[in-house]
C-alpha cells in the first residue's frame, strides 16, 4: 500500500478488473485486490476528502492480503471458494461481530459496498455533461450505496465535504490517461467489467444470506 499516489492510472484498474473473472466467472481475489489498490490511488490523488473511505478500504485490502497469503491461502483464491470455506466451517459472524470480526466474507462485503459507490460515481462522471456538479454526482452515488450503512453524523459530514470536490474535468484528468475525452472512453471500457464483478459478487452473497453481515 506504499505505492505513490501519482502512480495511479485508470489502465491499471481496467486491466485488473478485466482479469478478475476466470472462465467459470469466479471472482479471482488477487486481481480484485489489485483493482482496489488502483482505486485507492485514485481516491488518494484527490485529497483528504475521500479519506473516510480510502483509509477503511486500505485496512480491508490488507486483511484480505493476509488471508490470501496465509496458511489457508488455498481457500482464498476466488470469492466463491472463500465463501464456501468460511460458511462451511462457520468462520463468519452472521448475527453479531464476535469470534470472526475480520472474516474474509465480512471484509469483502465492505469492499463490495464501496465498489458500488465508486462504480455509480464513475458512471456519473462518464455520462454527465462537462459542467455537471461533481458534488451532486457524488452525493447521489453515495446515497444510493454507502449511505445506508453509515450513521447520520457520518452521512452529514460526508455530504458537506462533497461540496468541495474538484470539477468533472479535474476528476477525469486525475485518471492519467490523457485528455478528458480519453478518460471518458476508457471509463466506458472499464465500467462494464466492474459492474459484472459487482453483480456476480452481489448474487453470491445474496445466495448465502451474507449481505447483512454485522
């Protein structure tokens, strides 16, 4: 996680999420985490305003890297194998945080929720006119995703902070792929892969009644 913020390039995220699904459409955790590292660099490049999300995401990525590289690493090659292993061995706290507060299932769920917010926000940037309010785009994306899982005081602080966001052009230039038009083009290529990974993960968690993990 010590990579320079200036190293961010949207192409890295695109490649990671392109490679995320194997032939069986299972989510490969190494590529998933690589994609998140790129998204973290993007958030950090935009300043402290997104630290409320990026700091938590960094922690979650580190937890998952520990599991993926630990003694039971063979169970953490894909999201599907992880869920089967942890649910089958009762390694998930289903009703309250107790014995397994840092289970892979709970940790990825937090990343999954944040990914939905970023996906919606980036889609808004891609399709909005040049003079669109990034504060409005970000607030709408947040309200449709992460807001439901944050207490009121956090929601209020976040909404106020969004009012200081840079322009749409500044966001697109921060993606480091050339002029804004090129960033929009690349978002159009990357976002379907992110959406597919999100949808498969959402379905898997729903099937195992894991979407409400405490």
